[in-house]
C-alpha cells in the first residue's frame, strides 16, 4: 500500500504523465551529455526516482527481489534517466537467474551512467558476473 502512495505522490508531483528519457548525445570531445526535454521538470522526477531507487536497493538487500523489481520499475517510469535504477534492476534479475533480463538492464545502466567514474567499474563487474552466469 505504501508503495502505491509513493507512486501516486510521484505522479502528482511530476505532472501525472511519464516523459520519455532525455536523449544522450556525444560532444565533440567524446563526453556524453544529456539533453533536457521541453517541459521536463527534472528535479521533481529525479528526487522521486532517487527515493524509489533507495527503497528498491533496500528491498534487494533484504532479499525481497520481486518487491524490489516492482519499486525499481516505478522509479524508471518516474525518471528514466536515472541509470542507477537499471543497475539495480540488473542485480535483481541476476538474483532471479534471468540472465537475459539482467543483460538488458546492465546495458541500459551502462548507457545512462556512461562516463561516471564511480559507476563504470561497478557496471563492468556486474556485466562480467552476468556473462559468467550465462555460460
């Protein structure tokens, strides 16, 4: 019940309609940049997504994998540009031994967290764990 209240709160704050993720573009120096979409209110969506991501991470940590997936998918629908959601979704699907889903979420995490020095090694390590499970 509490998850739905948070989700409804997030929808109200965000204008009640999900917005597609902001596109990523490469600058001439190779740096990946995110373009804001017209009408997007990133700080409200981002805040809600971060809150849901933390809730999903804690559910994963406590072994409630299906609940974590549900919350993390809500986080993606609120603010799809938060790459951490994709990383934790890959972790969840890896725990459920669904390598194909884990690979896809890991790919998205890599795309959205490209160039992030903190997350890049974690994503790479996760990808290697996924590959070793797929063999």
